[in-house]
């Protein structure tokens, strides 16, 4: 089941650089772990912004929330979730 | 080169049913033609709305505009285009 | 799996009264059918507005879209869908 | 009498972790106390966000305000209240 | 129990003048009836706009909805309801 | 002459508690002084929010601005002023 | 007493040209009458838009509403009123 | 002197096709006339939308308004004007 | 050439009082200097807000930007500029 | 390939002056380097605001993102990107 997610990253300017670097590194590792598990099939950077469009493939809204709220950057994210379905014109 | 597009369909309520059916049919045929050509790799229906999220793969903004403005439903669409790039955390 | 839905009804003022009455009747029958089937556990009228807050209980986003897009009033609705999960403080 | 409430939690990033933990714990206890008292019949987490949709069952707007403004997290909440009534299509 | 209501009147330009005059007359009569019954204690015209701020004094959200949805102009209104309580600084 | 005013209070979270208590006390005293003087005939708390709807009765916009900008909480307020007039349907 | 007013003119496209010409002529005559009476001291066209910024000098909000609601174009206007006072830095 | 202008074209769906074609043709001719006169140095189509970004080079706001309000499509445009100046980092 | 300008002042709450007093004094002196030079013909305080509507009379957008960006409060301002022209109904 | 970009600069008020001066200097140098390379053909300051409209000429969205995200001021920018194409009425 697919969910479209927009994430805008709002890191405070005065965040300790080391804390920031660690956060970003853990975010990348976590994201890649989910991608390899097939949970996060689509991930694009929005050109010109510290934001991304993603598509999550999960079994329930619970799983979606678990995955999103476990993001190391979660406290610094504006998140917008939109449920998706197969489009009637979609060609495989 | 990838572009994220949101399309909201705003068909007038008093549109002749036959005209509408023809429009929707031509839209589907055109969309599937572009999908087969690899120009329209992602297309999802937004659950609960007459709207979709899409990703177009084109060689230029010109091509993007040609493809979008040739949509039979184009005069009835609100379109929002966002340029995408590969995310630094993306796993192939 | 739960989805919160806000529906605002935007019926054209010049809609034929008989057509309108029929639409509203079919909407009621359809809604009550879904409620009895356990798909639409929560439905409230927003005081002072021709709008409602609902909660749908479905097995997938596909099912949610099917149920919503089959609403007789669907062409006249502004729909906003928000996925829900159990709150960590929820008491049964 | 029912009121729909959306609460978005905006905790400052630099809030002392112990203060935060205490706040969140007191919020949970208080919320569960109200739920057991039947005042807070519906409470859902919005998937992907530090926010919830709730329904309060109170005898007056005074009581609603007392309950909401006594929330330990109240100073850090954006709150949106919408009065509800029984929907004419509601099936018991 | 008090509710603050903003009403913006959106009459179609091509509404038959006689229909409009009748609507407005019925609206005035109905409004004055509620005012005399003590249900509509505050009613002001917003200077420069076809809109009003009102305060309704009702026993429940049900009663509020009944009174508002029975307004002859209801189909042509944008309505915004905000529940009120006594202010801690209020002097009688 | 009447003006409708919405005030949203935005106190910084890290404001010294004693400073805050003093501000709020002075605000209450000042508000009650204006109410007794007949300048502030209507004051309601918006249920669930640190905000109020008020109606000021003043002789000029100058007087309105003097009264509002002298509010101890003024630097921490978002203020929205709307001029009112007697509604043609108003019953005394 | 001064009020800043923004007026956006929204004439329906299918308005009979003769009706439109008459409306616009009556609007001009009425506006110039008020200007000569000193009630409408400032009137500017917003470059590139069918809209204006104005300043009205009136004795009360009642007078302001009378003048604005008597504008021939009033039914086709979006109006935004902002009360003004003398600025502390104003030089005569 | 430069002005940035965004124009969104909102043609009614039921506009007579011949009227529309004539409007669009006259708009093109007029636009090219201004471009050749050096008044309209920048003109881009926004990809995917019936809208453009333009830059006008005029001697006064009066001239800007004359040029814009004389656009054949003017009655069907949403126009947003932003005054520009040379950027301190601009390289010739 | 006239430009309408709205300025909202957003001074940080924790700004050193002496720094603030100095800023405000310099702002007043600078503003009065421009007013006497005829560059700033209209300046009103918006009742109830730390904001103003102004009209600047300048020879170019360059001059407008120089005057605005030299405001001592400029770093703390939200500024909205709208170009004006003489209204066709304006009476001298 | 052209992209229209709006950049709003949001520098924190308490940023160390030396850090700020250095940032702004590096931003200027970097911007001029890209302009000389033909990547940043259009750059205007928005009159009255710490913001600019730009046009970038790049070979891909990747290149656009690289150029924008390398801006020294990037962490302090709100960026809005709009893809452009040649307008059908454009005269060379």
C-alpha cells in the first residue's frame, strides 16, 4: 500500500555542527535500510530545496507512522502524507 | 531528467456527458502512450480525490511542457510542477 | 486501518431540485450501507456547515478510494484524507 | 455534546529533555484520566506527524476550554476546535 | 452557551431579483425571530462587506446547527463557527 | 463606534515566569479598567486557544489604537481589527 | 477618521456590455461626488490590476459602510477595510 | 525601469472558440509589438501551466498599467506585479 | 511615480531595550527626513498593529529600493510593495 | 534549459556580523562566477525586499540543484523553483 510523503527539513541554524552531522548520517543509514527492505521505493530530492518527495510501501498506517516517526530528523521535519492508489490509466 | 507533477482535475459540472467521456478516454489513451514511451514513469491516483501525482522523465522543460499541454484534460487541470534530482541517500 | 476524511459539499445553486433530492437520497442510502458494513465507523456533521468529518475503516488505500469515489455526491465534494494510527495514550 | 479538535504539538528543539519527558508523561496521564471519565471518546495520532485528531464529549464550551487549557502541553499546542452534531445519515 | 459565527453572503449575480428579495426578507424575519427568542444576542454588519459577525446563545451544538442551517440564505453562506467561553478578565 | 478585534497571544516559551505573571496581571487590570469605562463592551475567550474575540466601543480609530497599543501584552499579540456597524436586521 | 480600503473588481465575463458600461459610469460619477465631498481623499489604481487602494475620511463606521455599500459596483467587489491612525513619525 | 509580472490566464471553458482564437491571436500580435518596441524584454511560458513570467521595461508605473491593461486577454488574467532593481551582485 | 508599501515590524522580543530605542529613534528621524524631501507623501499607522501603510513618490524602482533598504528597521520588516497609478476616476 | 528561481534571504538577527559579512561576500563571489559561466543569466533584486528573482540556464535539474545548494546563503534561503520554456509569442 503506497503513501506519498513530502518532507521539508527545518534544522535550527544554531544546531551544533557535530550533532547535525551525526543526525544526517544516521538519517541516511536508516533511510537506506528501509529502502533495501522495500519500504521506501521512491525517494527524490526536490531541486533547490532541503526537502524530498518519497513514496512508502507499507502494510498499514501504523507501519507508516512507525517508519516516519523513527526518522532521526523527525523532530525537525514538516511532513505531509497523501495516500495513493493505482491510477486507472497506469500501464505496467 | 525528472519532474514531479500534481494534477487536479476540475471538470465543469455541466459538461456534456458525451464530451466528458470522450475527453477522459482520449486522456487515458494519450497517458498510456506516454507511459509506454517511458516519458511518464510514475502515475498514482490520490486516494479520495480526482487528482494524481506523476513523475515525468523528459529531456528538457520544453518537452515537459509539450507533453503536459497536449493532455486532452489540460484546459481543466490545475498543474503544479516540481523539478526533482537524485537523492543523496537513494539506494538503487 | 483508519482514515480521517473531511468532506465539504459544493452543490451548484442551479442544480435541478429533483436531481439534487435524488443525489442526496442515494448518498444517504450508500453511506448507511457502508456504515452497516463497518467501513464508515464515524460520521459527524460539522455544525453550521454543509460538511462532515468521517473516519473510514478499510483494508487498503484502494478500498478507501473505491468507497469515496463511489459516493453519489463525489463530483461535488472537496475531500481531504488524513491517515490515522492508534494514539500512544489511547485508553480502550 | 461533541467537539472535534486538532492538536499540533510544537515543542521547542532546545527544551530540556527531562522537562520534555515530564511534560509528555503528565500529558499522557491527564489524557487517560479524561478518557476514562468519558470526556475524550476519540483520540487518534495523525500518521507521520506529532499531531492528533480528537473528539471531546462535554456539557459546555466552558468545560471544553477547561479540559483543553489544563493539558500540560497546552502552551506548546496549535489547537483547532470544530463543533460537531449528529449527522442525518448516521446509523447507530 | 456562546458561539461566535462569521457569515459571508455569496449570492450568485444572476439570481432572479424577486427570488433574492424574498430570500433576504425571509432571512430578516427569521433572524429577528431568533433574536427575540434570545438565541442570537449579538449581530453586527462588517463595514464594507456583505458579511456579519454574530454570537449565538444555544443549549447545544445541535441547536446551533438547526438554527444556522434553517437560515434562508444558508445555501449561499460561507460560515465559520468558533466556540466561546467567559473570559477570565470579563467584568459584568 | 464598534470595532471587532481578534487577539492571539504569542508569549515566548522562555519568558521569565515572574515577568509573565506580572504581564498577565497588568493586562487583566488594564482590561477591566477599560471594560468599566465602557470602552471594551464585549470580551470572550476562544475555547481551546490563548486568544479572544472582543468588541471595542470608541470614538475614533485613534482611541482604538491608543487602547490596543497600551495593552501590556501588545508586543506579544497578533491583532486583527474589523470595523462594525449596526446590522439592518438587528433587534434592540 | 481614516480607513484604508482595497477594492478588487470581479465583473462576470458574460455581463451584458451595456449593463457593464452603465455600472462603470455610475461608479465613476458616484466616486467623484464623494471625492468632491472630501469623503474619499485618496484613490489610486493598482498597476496591472482591476483594483484600487483608497482612503476614506468619514465620521463613523456607519458612514463608511453606507458609502461603500452604495457603490454601484459593490455586488462585484472584494473589499478589505483597515482602520488607520496618524503615524507617530508623520510630518505635516 | 523593470517590473516582473506573473500572468495566469483564466479563460472561461464555455468561451466561443472563434472569440477565443481571435483573442489569443490579438494577444500574440500585441505582445510581439511591445517586445519589438523593447517594452517587454523577457517573456517565458511557465512549463505545464497556461501562465507566464515576464519582465517589462517601462518609464513609469503609468506606462506599465497602460501596456498591461491593453492586453486583449487582460479581463481573463490574474496579474501579479513586482518592481525590480539591479542586483548588487549582477555581472554585465 | 507612486508605490504603496505595507511594512510590518517584527522586532525580536529579546532585543536589548537600548538598541531598540536607538533603532526606533533613527527610524523616525530618517522617515521624517524623507517626508520633508517629498519622497514619502503618505504614512499611516494601521490601528491596533505595529505596521503602517505608506506611499512613496520616487523617480525609479532603484530609488524606492535605496530608500526602503536604508530604513534602520529594514532587517526587522516584512515589506509588501505595490505600484500605483492615477485612477481614471480621480478628482484633483 | 531555463529555471525561474525566487530566493528570500532569512538571516537570523543574532548572526555574528563577521560571519554574516563573510557569507554575503562569498555569496557574491560565487554568484558572479556562475554568471560569468553563463549559468545565471538573469538576476534582479526585488525592490524593498531582501529577495531576488533569478533565471538559471542549466543542462539538467541535477546541475540546478548543485548550483543552488552550493550557495553560501543556501541554509538561510526560502527557494521557489519554476521550470520555464520558450513562450510561443517570444520575439528574438
